[in-house]
């Protein structure tokens, strides 16, 4: 695909931030939806989230290495800047730290920084009902919404239930659609 000047046009780039939740094993569904919609995808995993992914399969699917740690000064940037971000699955810990402005992992650092850059961001929480009732979590979601983050209305699962309710992967691109169409 070329733009009007004849230069190769770049596909929009989506960062998918993956946290340590059991449903992370199915994150390929989000990659497929984004790629079908014309996006290139790069994955940023929390340090614990990395263990929930098949790194070789993710890298084969996206064509990019998974990022989980900061790069050294002078190292090339392995991913282009994001046009949008989806945090899915998003854990209780990541949501609360992000809302508080804590930047102690690469994933949180990117989320905190891209707020200041105005990058459209959606979050699909994967939190059980007991954690979702915690006042810090409720306040964190309120703060994220106030920051313009698009928050899924998915239903928390029952703790220790082995609940296998479908995770709303498809909602990620639906949440971002109005924001992205307003930018074009």
C-alpha cells in the first residue's frame, strides 16, 4: 500500500499489553482481530505475564519480539510507536498501579507515558468479583476512565471457581473504533 507521494504507507500499530491471567493463553484471538482489521501488532508483557505466553508462537504471529524489559541505552527500538494500545487481560495489580502512576515495569512505564502522548487506550480487565469489590480497584477504574481510557464492561468472574466464561477479546477493537475513526 502506498500513500499519495508513492511512499510505502505504514499500517497502524497496536501494542497489546498482556498481564498474568489465565485467559492470556487465548490472546491470539485479539491479535487475529487486529490483524484482520489491518493493524500490525506488538506485544508488551508484564514480567509475570510473560510466563503465560508461548513466546515463539506470539513472535511468529506478530513478526515482532515480545517486550518485557527495558532496552539498554543505544539499543534499537524493536517496535514502532503505537497508534493505539489494548491492555488485555488486565490484572488487579496492573490496573491499580497504572492508575496510581507507578512505572516499575516496562508495561506500566509505557502505559503511564502514552497517556501523556494521547495514545488511545482500551483495557479489558480480568479480575474476580472479590477483587473488583475492593475500593482501590473501583477508584482506579474511575481514574482511568477520567484519563480517557476505554474500559470494558466485562463481568468479573467468581473467585476460585474455575469459571470459564468467555473473555471479551472482540470488545478491544470495538472500544477503540470510535476513537480511531475520529482521528482519521
